[in-house]
C-alpha cells in the first residue's frame, strides 16, 4: 500500500472512530458529570497508552518535553472538558458539525503563526466545507431552539485547540514517533485528570449502576477514540499536510449523523445536502 492510500485509509478510519465518539459521550453523560467524563476519558486512554508505549517515553529528548506537555494540555486536556460540557446543552450532531471548523483554524494558525504554505485548492476546499457546516448548523439549530447555543462556543474553542495542536506537532514533533508523542501527552495530563476526578465525588458513586454503565462507554471512548486514534492521527500529521490531517473533521459529522439516525434523530434533506458539500470540501482541501 502506497503512502497516498495509507493517508486516505487513516483518514476514513479516524472519521469513523471520532464520528462515533459523540454518541459515546452522550451515553456517558447519563451517569457521569461532564468533568467526570472528561477525566475518565483521559485516565482510560493514559492507562492503555502507558501499557503499550511506556518504553517509547525514553525516545523523547529532554528538549522536546516542553512541546509534549504543551500539546498534551492544548490538544487533549482542554478539548476533552470543553466538548464534555458542550454536550450537556447541545446535540451530539451539532458538536460534530462545529468540530468541522478545525481545518479553517488549522489553516489560519498555520499561515499566521507557523508560516506554513497553502495553495488555492486547499483554501477553496476549506471554504466549501464551511458552507456545508453552516448549512448543517442552521438546519439543526432550527429544530432545536430550546437548547442553549452559548455552549456551542465551547466546541469552537475546542476546535481552535485542536488546530493549534496539529500545527505544533507538525512544526516541533515531526521527528518523534506517534506512539512517543501520544504516550508522552497522556503521561503529562494523567495526574491533573486524577486530581480533578477526586474532587467530583466520583469515588463515592462509582458502584452505582448508572455510573458503571456510563464508564463502559467512556472506556471505549478513552482506549479506541482517544488513545489509539491519537496515535494514528499523529502518524497522519507526519505523513500529510496539517490541512489534510485536520480535514478528518469534515467527515466526522457524516458519521455522527448516522449514529443520530440510529438514535431516532431525523435528518432533513438540507442536512444531507450539507453533508455532501462537506465531502466535496474534503476532496478539494486534500489536493496539493
């Protein structure tokens, strides 16, 4: 399999995994608070990564640990909590849609702060994808007027964090293995997550059936949707451009809407049109 095929295979797999993460968060919030959900997601992912990648930590030069810590906090710790709180007030599908702003922020931050280059087709792809996102947002919001859309700003902030993370890894950590980067990230943020979890009353409620059931969903989310997915995503960043890697967020809403349909959410024709426009944006932004 050549590198081009590998890039697209990783893109599709990550889209399926991360597109499914929103329904897992929705299920997890039934028995857990947003902060508990975010902390457990980090703890489960960290446990998985330290088991399979502990030795890879020795391959991180001492001069690069500052970037490992920075990407851990910016790219994982903050977004995990931002998305968890956002979904207490907005639908999982809306979160997935807003997450598609990540490629735009990746492009803007990459050009302004990191001096990365881009071409016309990538810019057009970003704009086309955003048109599809706007269409999905407005049609979704019109059917859920009772929700507090202020919480949507948490998703926007989380998307900015993801965009900054993509550029930071591309610029400062491209010479490290994806396993080293991911394991290092979670080794740094594990302690803050454990400390935060201790203040939520989680250890007193852990034996409740609703909590245990929710923990099962977050275990899947932490190991597959966070630990394994981050390793593959960092590999994709190293193989491709930051714009191509972040374009995975264009496909995430399509997968999220599929899960929404199974969860008895109705998709309008306008939403399906928006999803199709997003796919066009993916194709254009991936061209180089």
